[in-house]
């Protein structure tokens, strides 16, 4: 299992079992989709700033934060990482094999 799948499993567990009141993930689910979307916007802005500032280490950290929040949103909507992989694969295959 890769880290994305592992993290997604933890996120799903926190959503389903919402008993870990100290969990940031559970907090996001308690607050709802608007809070999750707000965090994605904030993290996306931080990715842009880190990229413009030219720090690879900072950019890596901000991208990780953004990916985490995207996984939370995906769990909110019942979209699994494998769904995204499938979509990306289909798009890639479509470009490799254009229609005649």
C-alpha cells in the first residue's frame, strides 16, 4: 500500500468513526465541506507563494498539505485515490491513442 492509500484510509476512518475529537481530520469533517474547501484554497495559495519564493523544501511541505486536504475533500465526496488514478490513466491513454 502506498502512502496516499494509507493516508486516505486513515482519513476515511476518522470520517466514519468521528470519535477522535482531538483529530484535525475529524475536526474538518465536523466543520463540513465549506471548511474543507477554505483550507484547500489557503493551501493552494501557500503552494504558489512557496513556488515563487524558490524554496524546494517549503514547496514540498506545502504540496503535501494541499494533497492531504484534497484527500479529505475526496473522502467527503466518496472519491477514492484509485478513481483519480483511473481518470488520469484514461486521459493519458486517450492522448497516446488519438481517434482516427
